């Protein structure tokens, strides 16, 4: 009896285990299906059930599937999702990860990802932390950090990102095999996320909105023009340029000092700027002097020019001892060239670089920014053009380099802006001495007129600009404005992937366009890791697309309109390769025995229109096919008419006629041969399905122009 009872218990346990295992298998299948359909709430609920016990995972083989789309070409009509970062582990995990990780780890990672994509960041943080501790998925720390940021745990996210970028050797004897390094492009993005964390932490300190205020007319903005305010020694002293009565002239009968620029200085006492003092001779003369810089060593650099020769201006240097200046000396031809203008000098805080603006030969057009190295003895070397992206075919003027931020500020009329000269900033990568893409400082620092001579204090809390934004009697004159705090910035970055392999695509072209055509479109090329990054302007709605030869392009959109805080946008693209053969267009229907398109067909063809708009470098053949039943000549005519109906509709939507050809093939290109169909039972389901496959509409790419920025800007 005891023996029988024991047997029954064993049978019951085995039956329960089998039943429980089957339940686990069912939950996993439900979760996988929900995950593929982006139903992340259902996926998370079922993955969580599976993780209650791992019995089923010992026997169940987890699937690996790639998503298919309507036109039998991967990622052709796939709409990318803004801000939901999709990487190799999103809907399709990397095969090698499936091989090297346990099924338990796979489910845990899927659960964490489901929570994150369902915006349940509290649970996502818990699960990603476990994934990171198990050291199985190399990129888990990146998504762990993202989830922490979503909970505003910026300090914790900073540490996670740092460990991801700079992994420490494992000291865990149970994990003898080292963790594989993270994806290069994600590591690069993690660096950007670290900056975002620093910005967010800094933003937690309450700050007043940026304010721009015109300085008083008693000290600064007196006379016909005032500009070029520059801190020297500390932020309580400034020197500036002004044309006003009482300036230095040699012939009062023939010269009016209010039309001649001199260099002045003023100091602040508490909150009041004191009466300005003219530096006098030998700095100021009966010519124009201005746009000055005063070094820590008591050396003043300034621009001198004459109304008698408006084609020239030169940079001078005047040394001072105990406040007394000696005769000014014109710098050599390393900086000044006869017949050209050199102006607006600024020396870096460490005294090793002289920045200035000049229209000397060797530039990109108009005035460019130049940098001349200064050695330990004060010798100024040969000036070097800062090149693109700092310089453009327009004019770049008034350089100011902020050492603490490793950022160059200047004004340009050759970049997209609000009008006239706008102030830009461009960061210097100190490791490779390469300047990044310029960022417009936007309103209220910039206006629809000229804005220049940007300068700020060491901590970047306040500063000055010069602008002609307000009308004046002469119609064009600068005034000095002060500002406090900093404007908001927007940044866009992402990675362009191969949709089938999830490999990054280098040298892909990303187009960014204002949907209202108020701004000129611009272009970014991905680096060797498929990564791109660019600043964006505020109060705009953008259309984005990524393209690469031999791939179908993909589009997306985002908007900075209405945003009042700085923000980093992320937008990835997944490009599907262009197949060599036909791509079937499912769902194109016609009236019986006619060419007339049904409304459903027009909806399908609208997708082709969108494909051709995004892929403006492609031309296609649109073909129609019939089955073998009926007269050959009639079938050819019917198919040609139907193909032409499709093309006519697509052309009516704005696609150029020369980009699309209509071809009817009748029954000449069957998918299933008539001899094979004749072996089937007439009018059977199999028989009718075979004929239906042959009655199809398709297209194939027959032409592709090269994708590059040169072609885009013609």
C-alpha cells in the first residue's frame, strides 16, 4: 500500500512538472508573440510568469525571427519610432548573444526590455540591474542607464554609463570568461548621455531665464556706435569700442570725434558701471581703433583702420607698464597682409593662440576665422585657417574662445540663422583638436539683424554682445547688450543600421529639413560606426530621412516647436537592401475585367508614393501580370492598362513621370508555371491560389543615382 502511494506521488509530481513545464512554454510563446507585435505590457506580464520557475527553459528552444513587412522586402515600409531606441537587442536579439547566454538570461533581458519599452522604468531598472550583475549581455548597462535617467536618477546613470564606457576587469571567479565589449556606436551614445546627465544635474539648480538687456546710454551706448565689450583682468573691468564726442582727433575743424572709434574702459562699483575712460594716445589716434583685447601680461591687441582706405585694416599691439602704454606696433605678415583686412583679435586664456578674422587669401570666402600659434617667447607663428565647419563661404567674425568650456564663440552670416550675423558656438575636441558642428545660440541672443562680439565671464553666467537690432539715426549702428544665463539647445543623434543584419551603415546620408521650408535643409554623413549627430534649431518641425546607395531610405519626423528646455533627440534608422528582382505589391485590386483602380488599391499605392518621395534617387518599373487563362493578346493589353493605371495614379501624387515606367507582362512571367497548375485539381483551393499568385502587381528598381551631399545641394 505504501509502495502504491509512493508511486502515485511520483506520478503526481511528474504530471505536475510536465503540466507546469507546458504552462511555461505557453507563457513564453505568448510573450514572444506579444513582443514581436510590440505589445510590451502583455510580453512583460508573461515573461514575468516564466521567470517564476525555470523548469521549462531547460527543454524549450527559444525562437529567433526577423520581422517581415507587407511588400516582402524587409524594413521597406517600417516606420521608425522616435525616442524609442532600437538596437540589436530590441525586436531581434543578436544571434551570438543567444548562443552565449542561457535561456534564463534571455528571458530576463527580454523582460527588462519589455518594461522599458512599456515606459515602466521602475521595473525596467530592477531587471536591467540583474542583467548587468549577471554580465551576460554587453549592452545591458546602456539600457540600464537610460532607464535610470528616465527616473531622474542622473547620478546613478552617470556611474553606469562610465562603467559601460570604461569596463573594469572582472574579479568574479565564477565569471572567468570576460564580458564582451559593448557595441561601439552605443558606447559613443553613452558618452552623449553622460553629457545629458551633467546638463540635467546642472539644470536642477534653479536659474533665471536668459535675459538680454541694452546697456545704459551714459556709459556704454553713448554716441553714434558702441561695440566689442571685453572683460579684462576680471569680470569687474571691461574695455569697449565707441564713437562719441570727446574722442582722440588731430584736427577738430575737419574731424568730428563722434564718427571715429576709440577704445574705452569702465569698471563696476557694486552694480554701477563708472564713467568710461578713453585710453588716449598712443592706443587711440585720429584713425579708428576698436575691437580690443587686453592680455594678462598687460598687452593690448586691437584693430586700426582708416576711412581713406576701406580695403585694409590691421591688428596692432601695445604694451603697458604700470598702466602706461608704449607706442603701438603693427603685427607682421603672419597676421596682417597689405591690401586685406585683419581684425577683432582675441587670445586664448593660456596665451598660446591668437584668433582673428580676416579676408586674406586661403579662406573659404569672405571673412574667415584664423588662428596663429603663440610660442613661449611671445612669437606669433603663421596664421592657420580654421576651415569648415567653423568657416563657410560667407563671413565669420568676432572670435571669442572660452577655455573652461573649450568652446569657440563667433558670428557668421554663412550658416542658417535668424538673419544677418548670428552668434554661434562650436566645441573643440581637445583630444584631436577638431571643432564640432556650429550651434546657433538663437533668440534672444540673436535677432533678425546683426549680432556679434559675444563674450562671457569665466563661469559662463553673464556676458556681453553687440547688436544693431534697434533702429538708430544712421540706420546701422551697434549697441552693447548684456545677458545672463544661457539659451536652450537641441541636439539630434542616432545610428543608421542595416535592417537585416543590424550592422551599422557608414557614410549614410541623413537629411534634415524644415517641413515648412523656412530654413534651408542640411545634411549629415554617418561615421564609420554608422553614427551621426547634429544640432537643431528651436521652434521648428523637422522631416528626417536616411539614405544609402543599394538601400531603401527611411523617413522620420520630430519637432522642437514649443519646447522650452534643452533636449537631446535620438533617432535611429533601419535601411532595407534593395532586392534585385520584383517586389510584390499586395492588395492592388481592380474592377473585374477593367483597368479601374479600387479605393483599397489607391491606399496601397500611396505607400509606393511615400517610398519614391523618400527615395528620390530611385526610378522604378511598375509591372502588372495576369494568369494564363484567357487570350494571350488580351492578357497583355489588360496587364499594360492596369500597370498604366497605377503609374498614372502615382504621377498624380507628385512623382515625376521619368522616374516610373508602366509595363504589362500579361502571362509571360508566371510565378507558378501553367504546367504545374494543370497538375492540380481544377477549381480547387490550391488551383485558384496558384492562379492568384500569378495575377499580381509588382515593382523593381531600374535606376539609382548616387547619394551624396554634392548632388543634394545642386
